C-alpha cells in the first residue's frame, strides 16, 4: 500500500539535499573518516606508538 504522492515527497527531499550539497559533504566526511582510520591503523600496526 503506497500513499499517493509519496514518490514526489521523496524526490523533492533528495533534490533539496542535492541543492544544499548535503550529499557531497556527507561523502567528504565519510572519505575523511576512512582516511583517518586507515592512517591510524597503519601507524599502530607499524609500532609507531609505544603502547603497541
């Protein structure tokens, strides 16, 4: 059971998020977080930190 007009609301939501560059910024934050995690993992596994 679908509500008539639900697709229009969903499409306008995504278009509004795109217009405000929310999706691009979220992707940028995701890439930055993964890069930081990768660098920390490499540093810890290379025994750069003394507690390892």
